[in-house]
C-alpha cells in the first residue's frame, strides 16, 4: 500500500511539468489580475522554459499606479513605481530619458533587437559564411585536381596584343587590392574573438582589432573609387548580347576544350563584373551607413518599397516592419554588409583562381596588359580579330584619324 502511494505521488510529480507545458502551449493569456497587469509567475516560468512570450502586456503597460497590486500581496509592487516598471520603460522605449549626449540614439538605453542581431552575427553569419568560403576553396582545389590548368591549346605565336591599358589595370588593382585588404580586416573583426584571442591573447588582439578597424574604414574609399573606375571603363563591354547565350550554353568551354566565340568579356566575366558592381555597390552603401552611424538609414525605406511592390510577400517574409529604431537600422546595415561581402568573396575567390593559376596566359592581361595572340584567339576570338586588325592598321598608318585599337 505504502509503495503504491509512493508510485502515485511520483507519477503526479513527473507529470506536472508536462501539464504545465501543455497549458503554456495552449497559449491562453494568463490571468494577471493578481499582479495588477504585471508579469506573473507563469510568465517568468514560460520565459525560462524558452517559450515565446507575448510582451505586449508589458510594453504597453508601464507603471499604472491605479492598477498596481498592493505591496502586501504576493508579487505586489510599490504602488506602480517599482524598479521593474522603470526597467520596462527603458526597455520598451517609453521612459522619459534625458541625456547630455546628442544624436538620434542617445536616449535609447536598452534595445531588445540588439540581442537577435548579436546572436545572428555570432551564430549563422559566422558559421555559414565561414563554411561558404572554405567550401569554395575546396571546390576550387577539386576543380584544379580534376581539370588541371586550362592551357593555351594552339601553337603560340610569340606576338602579343594589348588587352588592358595602364589606367584599366590601375582601376582593377585598386579595386582588387582594396577588396582583399577589406576582406581580411573584415574577417578579423568577425572571427577575431573566436580565433585570434585564443591564439594570441587579449592584448595582442586588441592592437590587431584597432588597426584592422582603422584600415577597414579608410581603405573603403579606395574600393569605392576602384568600383567607379571599372564601371565607367568597362560597362559598355559588359552589356549582355547574343554571343553570351551561345557561350553559356557551351559552359564557356570550361569542362571541354571548346572555345565559344566571345567579345572583350565573355558571359562568365560579365557575371563577375555585374556581381562586383551590384554586390560591391550594396556593400559600399551599407558600409557608408556604418561609417556615419545613424545618418544614412537605408532599411525602413527599402522595406516600405518591398512591402508596396509585394516583394516581401513573394519572398515569404510577410509584412516587413517599416518603423525601425536607429540601432535597428545599424544592425541591419551590418548584417547585410557582411552577408553580401561573403557572397562577393566567394565569387571573387573563383575569379582569382581563374585569373592566376587556373588559366595559362590569363594573368598577363592584368600584369603587363599584353596577352599572347593565341590566347586572345582562343578565349576572346571576336575581340582578338578586331584588336589585332586595329593594331596592324595603326602600325601601317592606315587607321582612321583618332582611331585606337578596339578594346
Ligand atoms: C590576386 C587577385 C586577382 C587576380 C590575379 C585577378 C586577375 C584578373 C585578370 C587576369 C583579369 C583579366 C581577365 C581577362 O583578361 O579576360 C581580371 C579581370 C577582372 N577582375 Fe580581377 N583579379 C584579382 C582580384 C580581383 C578582385 C578582388 C576583384 C573585385 C573585387 C576583381 C575584379 C575583376 C573584374 C570585375 C574583372 C573584369 C571582368 C573579368 O575579367 O572577370 N579582380 N582579373
């Protein structure tokens, strides 16, 4: 009998949390009359169980002395003017804060959304971003092992043709050099705490982090200038045309030895160019928003347009919030800046591969600016014919006045 009683008690004891969970899942709003509308023990327990708690009862009711529970009651307050009320007011931005500091964010002392941003930055952003880069490096290594270096197939002529003028190469290396520096310093600020502190300690990391930040903020201008330069110089050669379809259908001859005809830039290169312009442009804009905090607010307006054109619904994001706190704008700018940077870094890793060890003769185009004629014929046949004809005409002095070799 005694044992049966123990068993019964144990069963009831073990079942209680499950029943409580069910009640919480049932999600009927708890009766808060006993606390005058303030949170109840059930609210606290639900939060501790990691359940989603609707905070509106707290955000909209901050300190109402008339409905406050008397001090003598369990969970009673000091007449509605308790510390929790003050905290609530600060947390939900309804407290009357005055500050000597000026600026749009000076009176926001606690910002809830910051936690979500921090968790995203330290979690999925770092994890998936890191995997994407490592995965790309592995894929390129695999491609190199399987395909090997793409060689010049035909007989080399020993003659060269000018592919890029010095100003073009300057624009390219300004963009490339700054991007690489920005990539490395950006990765230091994202992964520094996890990777560099354990390796070098706090003191050394502090110096590295301060230097990285300074370099990152200042080199950004070189990237923006490089981006504008290549856009102005190359946009005309990157407009899509019919040759791109054929080139893409033949996979650019990357896996075969076919050489589909191409003008100055083939479809693959046009993709790289437009990735640099669109993604690089977006990185620059969000970077400027971060460089001048709270002055450039990009997201509320963008979300408004996305809602209006039905883009957010199409993407399954529902109605996006168009009233954003100043800090939220900054957090979104940082998150987008980093996501797009990872995307561009992954694309650029493939570009660096093909422009260096991946293809014989390619680097010369950006090194000396001169490429082997046979390379030009194989990879950019239409451009090569025009460039060589213009060069020969110029040499013979038959070029029309002011004509320069086709670029
Ligand atoms: C060490 C790094 C890099 C190397 C070796 C390299 C090499 C090259 C070469 C050889 C070309 C000319 C290809 C041709 O003649 O058809 C080129 C073009 C180009 N590069 Fe780079 N590059 C590097 C980094 C970058 C970076 C970081 C960016 C941008 C952030 C970039 C953007 C471009 C663009 C937009 C073009 C023209 C389109 C194209 O050819 O894909 N490059 N690069």
